[in-house]
């Protein structure tokens, strides 16, 4: 179904999306429209998108872990709850129409962008956590896991803010932990699409691009830290807000 030029374009898209996603989230802003523009059925486009996103988040999580940004044992509980939440969300999207979220999401994302802009010192250093870690992992793992499986856009940004505000992480650490739980939610969602709802060639082409892009992006974050993340994070949040607002309010 896909020719060499299409697979090359998908790989390139994956590289760019993986790079952006490993830093600030929002890679789906690029990947899903590209898949749909190639004429994929929306359901198969979602499944294919989850495959390539799983490759990217897994790659980014691995590189953050190797650099010492993430402590693997510290992620087990959050990973488990997120995996469960994403599975429930992916099942739920087959039962309900997620369109009611589309109009609320731009407002929520705009709130995130404004908050970060007004807090220039946000995430510069680790702070005292505001929530017990067990409570944080269970509540946010199930809630954001469900959201990612059910709808998805902006999940990485919400996770980053949750880790900064709830656990007191600096932005670099929060970004690393976000990739681990993103991997869990992508994996949980993927299990509901993997049988018949994926174009394997397209997903793997983008997935290999994601792996490369995630390696590049996470490497830069690890070297340059919070001051590099902040402007990209704000830019991606605003771009996603504008796109979603345009898609849902232009009619």
C-alpha cells in the first residue's frame, strides 16, 4: 500500500515527532495528521499512531534511564497504574464518543501554557512533593492513563506538569519520568489496536524514525537541562492549543 517515498516521508515525520515528543510532548500533533493525509482509515490511523508512539516513548524512556534521570524502580507503581488506565481508556473509546473532550482540551492546554509563562522558576530545581507518592501514582496513573487511551492529545504535557507540581520534580527529571509513563499508556492502548487495526509497515517506518528522534531529543535535554526544555514546552503547548481550537471551533 505504501511506496518508498511514502515510507521515507513517514520515517522523516517520525524523526521530527520523536525529537519534539522526547522534549516536550505533542508529537501526535505531527504524526496523526500525516497518517490521515495518506488516506488511512481513522481507526487504523489511530492504531498505527500508537505503534509508532510506543517506539518513540520507549526509546526516550530508555535514554533518560541510562543517563540516570529516571530511577527504574521508582517507576514501577506509576507504570502499572498507567498501563491499566490506558487499557480501560482504549476500551472506553470503543463504547463512547470522545468528541466531548475536544472543546474542553484547548482551554486546559492554554491554562497550562499561561501558568508556565507566569512561573519562570517552575521546574528549575527539585521541590518538596505535595502529594504522597503512592497517592500520586495511583490517581494520576489511572486518570492520565485513561485519558491517553481514550483521547490522547497533550498527555505528555499534563504528565510533565503533574510531576513538577505533585512530586516537586525539576523539568528535566519530570520529562524523563513522563516518557516512562507515556510508554506505559501507549503500550496499554496498543494492545487494543494490534489485531487488525494497524498498518505494520507505516507504523514501523515511523517507529524507527521515532527511535532516532527520541535519542537525539533526550540527549540534548540531558546535556542542556531545564532552560532548554521550557521554551520548547511552551511553544508546543501553544501550537497544540491553536490546532485543536482551529479544528473544533472553526465551524
